[in-house]
C-alpha cells in the first residue's frame, strides 16, 4: 500500500511530466510555425521572380516553358517543405511523449510492487 506522501510525490511527478511535455510541444509548434513562415516567404519570393520573368517572355512557347518550369519547382519545394514539417512533427511527438512514458514506467514499477 502506498503512503499518502508517496502518492503526492507520484502526482507531482506526473504534473511535472505533463508540464515538460507541454513545453516540448509548444517549442515544437514554434519550430513548425517558423518552417511554415519560411516556406510562405520563399513562395512569395518565387512568385515575384516568376512575375518578373513572365514580363520578359517573347513568345507563347517561352511563356509555356517558363510556366512549366515554375510549376515543377513549386511542386518540388512544396514536397520538400511537407517532408520537413512531417519530420519535425514526428520528432516533437516523440520528444513530447518521452516524459509521459517515463512516468508510465514509474507507475508500473511503483504500483506493480504494491500488487
């Protein structure tokens, strides 16, 4: 049987793990937001460059070729950014679950002995 002091200590550990996990998620969301903002800025820069390039085309074929190149580049960049966001998200989730997993291990050890 656990004493009241042990239960309070265990509860405090749980709260600390949740706070740590929440901090990790908040920091991770900030990193993801920065990635997204950088991607949006790069897209805007690319759009401005494309607009400038389109003003200099001499024929419909040149315009079509330029548009195809720009579209291909946009898709490649979107896929790269999606991959970076997914990778960062998985890392954040893994890091955020670590403190909670640690507390589950402590619970299993503490309450496993009592049972």
